[in-house]
């Protein structure tokens, strides 16, 4: 299944869950480009039946630190939280790769790893620069969002991203939805698009491994058409593929699952919840991740090797 697909679009034929999924390994909070506070997300996930949750905010572990701090209230009964992160990685203009990027999830990272935090800090700085440049382009186009930004407390957001800009455009009356903002202003090739600066997927993978985590390639529905690329990433430490994803129809789930089976990669899955397209309960109801996925991920984290061969040079 090599057809190019918009990962934000709903599936043509959704995977119908057989009851509430107990696993969600891909979610976002207000600490990156989601809209919920970390505590609210955990409470809503628990109420929806989730028992294993990963918050995978972009380029930061702030939500995990807040929720697991010694002074923090206990998590809701019955839910386990594992540290997670999502890193947007540059690949150049490869055919079939979303906006020249691959997204790498990291699970089970040591949350206090200094070297990994330094890398994430540099990534966040790049996001801030991109955010400011985007706002300047919008000002020059007569679409200032400064008043909306002043009303919104951006201090709660560790990693600023385009969804934040999209919400500012909506609040300023310049867009009707996040999707509309991306289609007309913020998407690649649009007037306010600013190219990302940052690391490649090989560097992200080796950094996640060095911090004790398991790197997983996120929402790559075109996996079958890029086997050689995935093998290259596996050679530097890629450990899994996100097989169960909210916008994947059954054929995409099967196709990405075949690649994971062929290459011996761990399967993960999640809703990629941000909050712009519905409540957590609504998004969760349309996402199915089998319970065994969570069990196998936890087993893999318990047995993971933290060292990538030194002879392999990351891209």
C-alpha cells in the first residue's frame, strides 16, 4: 500500500474497535501542541478505559515529570503511565515522506537523562524560532494573531508548534479550523509555511536508545513502499512501528503490520490525541489498539538493549 495519504484525514473505512481500547501510546497535552493539561488528559483517558498510557509531547517530558513528581496527586486507579516523547525528524524531499519528515516516538526513556534533555532543549529552541518566523509572515500578510496570542497563556507550552499557530488563526477569525489553517496558510507550500530545522531520524533514534528508550517510527502508512529506508533506521536502533493509528483504515493497519512482522519490529499504536477534533472520549472511541500491544511493549522495555553499535554512524 504505497499511496500517499494525509495522516490527518479520517480513514476511508475506520477500524471498528471491539469495546474500549485499554492502550493509548500516542497522545499530546498543552505542554506541546495539545489542548489539555496533563492531569486532565490522564483523567479522561482513565475514564475512557485506558490502562496503559504514554504522553508523547513533542520534544519534552514536562507532562511526565509533573504527573510523577513526589508532590503530585496519585494517578487515577488502574492506569499506568510510561515516559514518552515525539521527535519530528528531517529527511529531505523523499517521495512519500510527509513534508520531508519522519516522526520518531521514544518510549521508556530515562526521564532525567541530561544528554537527552540537552537534545530536546535544542529542538524546542528551533520550534520557537520557527513559531516566531511564522507569526512575522502572518503579520506581513495582514493576518496578525498578536492579540489572540496575548490572550492565550503560551507559558504553559514547552514546545510550540503549528497547531498552536492554527488555533491563534482561528481565534483571530482567519481560519475556521486547524485543518483549514493548515490547508490555506501553514501547510507545506502555503504562504506562511516555514521549513523546520532539526535533526534526522537516525540521530533521534540513537539518542532515544542512549537514554534507555525504545524508538518507534510513528504513523508511517507508506511503510511497505520504504522497506529499505526502514531497514536503514533499524540498523541504527529503530525498535518498532506504529501499526494501530487513528486515521489508518484496515488495509493500512495490515500493511504496516506486515512490515513490522517481516522486520521483527515491535508494534505500537495510539490516538495521536490533540483535542482539536473532539473530546478524548470521542477520539478514543475511534481508535483501536489491542491490549497485547501494550503487553509486548512493556516486555520489550524490560529487555531493551541501551547501546547501539559504535560502528553505525547515525544520519
